[in-house]
């Protein structure tokens, strides 16, 4: 495991923590549709980014050429910060 893998897994841990926080917020504090949409958007973007980064790294380890747009969504292979 190299530094990139450690950073990737740290990004996954951050997303995991954020999922719980944002989900609880969405379940309890829905003050407006705008706030609710922003929470859903944050969850979706973070999940797509970390998923793309994980798939990209797995492709590297397998020696495969990654697709130009991971998961077909145009997501960056960098983990969320």
C-alpha cells in the first residue's frame, strides 16, 4: 500500500463519516427543499467521486487502462476532500 492508497482510504473514511452526518440532517432538519436538495447533491457527488477513485485505483493495480470517464459519469478519479 502506498501513499495514494492511504489517501484514498482516508477519503473513503471522510465520506463514510459525512454520509452519517448528512443523512441524519436530512432525516431531521429539512428546513427547505433547497437545503434537502443540497444534502442529496453532496451525498451523490461524494459517493460518485469516491467510487470512481476506488475503481480507478483497482484498474491501476490490475494493470488495466482506466476509462476516460470513470463510471461513465465524468467524475474525477481523485478522492473527495
